[in-house]
């Protein structure tokens, strides 16, 4: 589980997100956001 969290944080940083905590809350609230980030 920690590996998945680290992967998601790394993806957010590569995408240019500055506020990681806010981005994680946004991604947890709607499953479309992570898929869009990954290009799926």
C-alpha cells in the first residue's frame, strides 16, 4: 500500500502539482482524476 501511495505522489509531482495533500484529497474524491493523470 505504501508503494502505491509513493507512486501516486511521484505522479503528482511529475504532473506539476505543488500541493500534494490537496491533490490527494481531490483524487480520492473522484476516480476520474487519477485516470486522466495517467492518460487512461
